[in-house]
C-alpha cells in the first residue's frame, strides 16, 4: 500500500489557499463573488438530500426561470430578422425572442489569432451575416478598445447603419447595399523597436493599423510551457492624454482602428459620419509598444507596422456617399 505523506498534502493545500487569497486580493476591486452562489446551491442540495425534500420546480421550469432572470437583468430589444450580439453577452441574446445568427467565434475576445479574426470579419459580408447587430462596448484584461474583432469594425461601417440606441446597446441594421470607403491610402510602413515612440501624425480620418509582432525562441518555449509576457500598447492622444492597454499580437495582424481613440459606445457611434459626432473623437498622435516585464525578453525587439488612412467619399453637397 502506498503511504500518504500528509505533510505534502498539507503543504499543497496551504499553497492552494495562498494562491486563491492572492487572486482574491488582486481582483477585489472587481466582482469576485462567484463562489457564493454555487456554495449556497451545494448547501441547499445537501440539505435537501438529508431532509428528503426535492426541488418543487422541474429542470425545464428552472431553466425558463433563469432565462426570465437574464431578460430582467440584461434586457434585449426584439428586432426583425436575425441578430448577433457583440462582444460576448450571448446569454442575453439567447434568452430573448430574437433569432440568433452567430459568427464563427461568438465571443469577440476569443478571436485572438489572425485566422479567427478574419473568419468573423468575413461572416459580416457573407450570406449568413446577421440582419441586426447589438453592440455593447467592452473587452477583457484592459485590451486596446478596438482590438477585439478589430477587422470587423470596417465591415460594420461599410455594411451596417445605426438604427437605434438603448442604455446599453448600439443597434446596427444591415444596409441594402454596402457603402465602401472611398479610399484606403497607405500612410506608413516601417520597422520599429520596443520602447520606441512612433508618430502617427495629424489625421482627421480613420487610421487603420496592422502590426506584426513576433515572439523570440524563448517566448515560443514559454508559450508551450505556460504563457508569454504581456505586450502593452501606449497611445498619446490629441487631447494630451496617455492611455496604456494590453496588446494582443494575434489580433493586430489583421488590422484594427488605431485612431481615433474609441473607448466607449458614444465614440463608437461617432465613427459613422452621418452621426455628426466626429468632433468629439480624440485622435492618436503617436504610440509605443513595450514588453512587461521586459526581461527576459519573450518577444523579438523589433516589429513591423503599417498604417492606412480610410476616408469616405463626399458629394458636392457635403453628404457622405458610396464609392
């Protein structure tokens, strides 16, 4: 028989408690109450097993009650035609009466490779594109605001129009015909180094950025064993502010809107020229990329970046028109 080393068990248990405590302390400013509700349910189940009582509601009734609870907590308007929701509140859409038309990667933060990003963008111009999009602004782990499904933003602007707005969502409806950008003009293509400040310049239109940031051999090894170090994108805004965000290299290859700086729903709506909100958008004057921690380096010290200026065409009356 194998003898159990209780000292090892005690040490492992203590390490688990310490790890949990550190995580709880680190994320105490956020909602970290996930353990309470399951704990109450487990206690209730054990109590029912001991007393011999059973739940009065069937599984179907409890499922429907849960859907109703989600609808009360996250109300979603009923729309005509198919609907998708961004970036990830899928439960709210499923609990509504809408017909869901899911994209290939239906939670935006999970599209973290070039292939997944492109698949989602192509879905918006394909035969199964949703008739409506409910867009709520937000991401995870402090990412640059326009990076999640960044390649899809151009598809939104060209193929959808604003049809409504709620306290939570911008509602986009599919256009009968696409309204493509008049021009996508290259601004710059260069190599830059980590820690180097790169100037974007003064551009009133949309600036799309494509980055190719490669990991070092040591970074490849660490990615197999655990994970690589974080990459941070810092941007200097036209209003004098400096913003720092998590940068996901796999998302940046396919391109995302670097400027203007869009960090909330109203600014996202302002990307549509007919909204009349362009003056409220701060532009990005420059940026830099850093590795955190910087040593030992898990990324190659230089990267490539391409910048493009995207402009709408305007008619003689100043109205935005198609190509």
